């Protein structure tokens, strides 16, 4: 845990508020709608375009609970603060946004956001699994917790960080530059079997064995130190007809390395139950995933919570007594509209799932 930034700005909005009447009230309303639109588009202009933003806000605001004035919301993947800014605006002066990210750039963004919103903002720079465990120890109770998984546009676009197969840069891919293992270390040190396993498991790469073999062959001659050296090795290992069949030939291997470097799936497996445990009754957990490895985990986690009796079907009466502790907000994952994908092609694979916490009959509310 490197930094905790705890900022309180009580009544910042309330001080500027004034009663107006008649036409002036209309003008005021029009102005505030225009300001709101400007702020919402500032969240998407020039910086990062938050994906499925209106769908996430809708999921976080069911009839009761969720992100509303006075509530506590946890943004587990703050990034550029695109979603956080929109959520913070719904929390009012008495609400609290707890923002988590392991990337130091996110901390700078959190400081900027602090001056733009009325609610309290607390930033924790850490892996979200560790940060949520800390919040649980502190006894924090939340009304909303959400994840926007994977890397941010800022990380992808910062060439020198080595996340992208489109630019030549040192192989790195660490979201937190303090993490012990970089993509270069993995490519240099893991044996062929382990490399192939990671490429297959985390990238769902059909040519994992051939790519691992090629990496090992090349690194015996000279270290693979940059993104384009790795792209070259991957492309050479994939049979020519398959090379561009499913998008860029290095896409799946880069995803696999990024997941391995940042231990993304283990973080998610630890974080989901922690985030759920922090929610009050009627609180909402939501997650935006970008590939099936993440989405499957979120789907299974929420479905398990929404399931009641788990007795074998042959039992005539329930013996387990298990009650559902979640209500799924929608049976299926939400996907972006074609309009959103046209505006922001990076949103194409995004899927949103959410559930609201119920208190099982006889169970205790937090
Ligand atoms: C897709 S971006 C989030 C973008 C953000 N919702 C926005 O609108 O600007 C994902 C962010 O989560 C962070 N992240 C990913 N895995 C993490 C983890 N295990 N712990 C903490 N932060 C993580 C990344 O550093 C990145 O900044």
C-alpha cells in the first residue's frame, strides 16, 4: 500500500447554491444541464472515454441503495477517473468516493478530481484486492462498488510503458511500476512450458506452444527486450494463413503477458468476495469486463450469490436452507450500443454485469 489520500471538501457545492425564481430558474436549470453535459463530455474528451458509462450509472442507481446523495461508492479501478467523476456527481456533499488504483498516474488524476466534485474523495494506491481487504479491516460499509477491468487508455497510449503491440518500446506492462515482474522478465526467464501455459490460459492463444518455442529459440541468441521484437517472434511462430485471422497476431499474447505481469485474474478472484462483503443491504456491485476470462468470473460470482437452494434435485424438500443474497440486475451482460462502439472502438468487447445485495431471510443486514 503506497499512498492513501484522504480529502474532505464539505459543502463546496452548497456554498455556491442560490434560490432563483421564474425565468431565472429556467436559465439556471438550462445552465446546469449545459454544465453537466460539458462535465460529462470532459470525462470523455481528450482523456479517457469511460465505457458503458450511462449503463453503469443506471445499474448503480436502482430504486433503493447504490450511488445516491450521501452514499459511499468504491471505484476499484479509478484509472483516468472517467466513471468516478460521473459517480461522484451523484454522491453530493455528504457522500464519499473511495478510489483505488495501482497506477501512480491515477493518483494524480484523483487529486484533479478532488477539486471538481463536492463529495469526499479518498484515494488508495494499491492492488484492489489489498485495498478492499484494508477497507474491510477498517469496517467500511459501501452502497456501491464497481470495477472497470483491464488497462486504461492512458496506459495503452503511453508508448514507453510497453502495453501496446503498435509501438516499439521496452517490454514492461506493469500497471504499478513497483511490481517485481515485468513482461521482459517473463519473456526472458519463464521456461517454454510455463510460457505456453500462460499464453494459452490468459490469452486463449491457439498457437501458444509454437509462440513459446519461438521465444525460447530467439532469446537464446539475443534478449527480447522490446515490444516489436516480441511482435516479430509471435508473427514468425503463427502460420501465415492464421496470422491476421483474428485481428493483430500479437493481440492475444500481449493480453496474456499483461494478465500475468499484473496477476489480474487472481486479483479479481480475491476482490469480488471482498467488495461484496463491504456492501450494505441494497448496495450494488457492478463490473465491466473486456474478455471472457474476466466476464466468466464475474458472471459465476454473481450467479452464485443469486442462487437459492443448492440441494440435489432428487431431494423432495430443501435441506440446505440457502437463500439468495443477490438479485441480478438483468439476466444478461449489457454490451455497448453500436453508436458507442462507433464513437469509441475500444468499447467493442465491453460487458457489464451487476447485482444488488439482498438480505436473506433470517440473515443479518450490515
Ligand atoms: C479500464 S481502466 C479504468 C478506467 C476508469 N474507469 C475511467 O473511467 O477512467 C482500469 C484501471 O484499473 C487499474 N487496475 C487494473 N487492475 C488493477 C488491480 N488489480 N488493482 C488496482 N488497480 C488496477 C489500472 O491501473 C487502470 O488504471
